[in-house]
C-alpha cells in the first residue's frame, strides 16, 4: 500500500541523515527505556513504602516513596509522585536534584518529554556531570525528534491526499464543464 511504502521511504531517508548526536540520543533512549522497564516497583514495594510513611513519617521516607512512585506502571501514580516531589522541592528538601530527577523520570514515562527535557536541563545547569540526567536528557531529545518526525510525516501524507483530492475534483469539474460545450 502507498502509505506504508511512503512511510518506509521517509524512515530510510531519515536514517541516512542521522548524525552522531542523534545516534547518541537513540542509544540513550534505548538504555533509559531498558533501565526504567527493569526498575518498575512491585505493588508490594509501593505498599510497604506507603506503610513506612504512615507509621514513621519523615521527609526522607516521603522522598523514598515518591521517588519509587516515579517509576510506577501507573501514570496516575507517577503524576502523584510529581506533586509530592515538587512539594519537597518547595519545602527546601536537601536532595533537590534527586527530586527534580524523579520528576523528570515521571514526566518522561508519562510521555511529557518536553517537560522532562526542561527538568533535566535544570539539573544539568546545577550539576553538569550528572550522568543519569544527561542520559535522560538525550532520551527526551530523541523522543521529541521522533514525535516531530511523525507529525511531519502525517502532515506530508495529509498534504498528498489533499493534492490528490484537489486534482480529482478539478478533473471531475473539467469533465463536467467540458461536456456542456
């Protein structure tokens, strides 16, 4: 089918233009996705941490619970972790960078890669050697560029369909008006 063929051509052309930095971004994204997939907490772990927060409340226990939630399989739990971690940052919690990194992880997993990228950039301004933030930043850039490429492909296919439709309409009009003479 034409759409599939067109899609394949676009992918081949894009691979041809791939730079070293985009290859780095690809590799970082694969590594980040693999690490995050392997670190999804079990429900038992989350429940144990929630119980720890309830029985012995402390800011460190809250952080530990919230950071664990950032990697949850539930987007709702990840959104909740963002709220908790933002509150810890606002309260002046000592491990600000770790909180922001947790926020970036949750945003990335929720598909909000542009927001996650901005959080990583905030970390890297404060700690340029933060390897985990660097890797996540590259993964975000890769996800954003792939999403942009998909959007451009959709627009190109849509434009092609529109031009074909216009050509068909003009052809039909020509036949219709041509017969009246």
